C-alpha cells in the first residue's frame, strides 16, 4: 500500500527507543524526514537514515518548542509519543505533589506544549495531522499507575477536543496501546521489575500474568504500534479524526 508520505516532515517525541524509535524507523522508511527528539538519544536512532536526532528535555517549559523549531517552519506530522510510568505501590495518599507533577508533565504537559508549538507550522499544509500515543489506562484507571492513568485520560481528552477545533485542516487521533515490549514494562526499572521486586515475584512471572490477561496472550510489539501510527498519519486515513484506536491484544473487554 502506497501511503504517499514521501517528502513530508514529521516531529516525533521520545524517539530514541521503544515505540518512538519504531515510529521513527517506520516513518523514515516511507520517505519522511523525522525530527526525532529524546533526552539522551541512542545509537539506534542515530543509525536511522532520514531521522534528525535532537537532544532535548521535553519536561522543561521550553524543550518542546525547541524540538519543534528544529523542524523549521513547516511540519506535516506530529507524533506525541514521549511518556513514562512509575508503578505506585503505596497508594494514593502516599503520592506527593512532586510525583503528580512529574507524571502530569511528562505524560500530558509535554504533548500540550509540543502541539502548541507545532500547530502554527502545520496550518494550511495538506494532510497535516497529529497522532498521540496515549494508553489503555486513559480509560482503564489503575491504582497501580494512578497518576499515569489520570495524565493519559487528560491527554486523550485534549486530543479529542483539538480534533474539533482544528478540523478540517488538521486531523487529530490517538492510539491506546496495552502493554508493549519496551523498557517501560521490561527494563531494569520498568513495571515488571518494580512490581516483581515489591511482591517478591520474578518479573518474568509478572509479565506472564499480564500476557495471560489478553486474548492474544502476548504484549504488543513496538513495530505493531508504529504501523498503526503511520497508517493514521497517512492520507489513507484522511477521514479519520477524533478517533482513538486501541491496540492491546484484546485486553479491554468492553465495547
Ligand atoms: N510500553 C508500554 O507498555 C506502553 C503501553 C501504553 C502506552 N505506552 C506509551 O507509549 C509511549 C512510549 O513508551 P515506550 O514504552 O516506548 O517508552 P520507553 O521505551 O521508556 O521510551 C521512552 C522514550 O521517551 C524518551 N524520554 C523520556 N524522558 C524524556 C524527556 N524528559 N525528554 C525527552 N525524551 C524523554 C526516552 O528518551 P531517552 O532514552 O533518550 O531518555 C525514550 O526515547 C509513552 O507515551 C507510553 O506512555 C507504552
């Protein structure tokens, strides 16, 4: 399927690894120039032909605008992907203002600031659109990741509002993954290690239990999320806006 994306310019946040790296690779493979922001960067990102890595802290008030400015005056596609989660094992009352602020900044405010900077550069460009990587936790509130769930709920909500404000010129969609095989879940300080450490269980068992909760019996691969994002970013999805697409192996059981 020709997605017709060649020659366009995209900004991707959180692009050095995991889902963001997969999205960057997939867009670049379609001939898109990808301005790819991450805190530290990575060898894998530097190796992507067509990607322009930008080292930036997206949790600062100015970081998102600095990233967008690196794309120049014209942006066709924005992928809000940056996000992070810390398992909250001590309950709501133990959660401090600082922890709330950290979560709301990286999972919500970073995308707000990036969109504020990008939208003026997208206006009037044919096919311009925003795809935001939210989470099933946006509509599956989980006390174990209570602040993350709240931040992702706000993120999906704002994107839906924006689809109404910006149509017909700019499409705005979200994708909501269930667990994905990245460091966020599987890394040395990821969800499986944190939950396993606190409960005295092997992180691999934590993953197996989570996998068993989905009809597909497995986590999603980052490349599978990337394929979905690239489709939504293409003109093949020209009449899809204000939509949220779940990719979770069937984990969510309600309609
Ligand atoms: N993995 C899952 O199970 C899952 C499920 C649902 C939704 N999601 C969402 O998918 C998105 C990507 O998650 P992932 O699993 O791919 O995460 P990941 O593997 O941990 O990658 C996170 C990316 O964000 C970057 N980043 C972190 N803090 C940053 C900062 N302050 N400034 C700039 N960049 C920063 C990292 O860059 P450096 O490495 O350079 O620091 C990295 O490129 C997130 O929004 C997450 O909430 C993930």
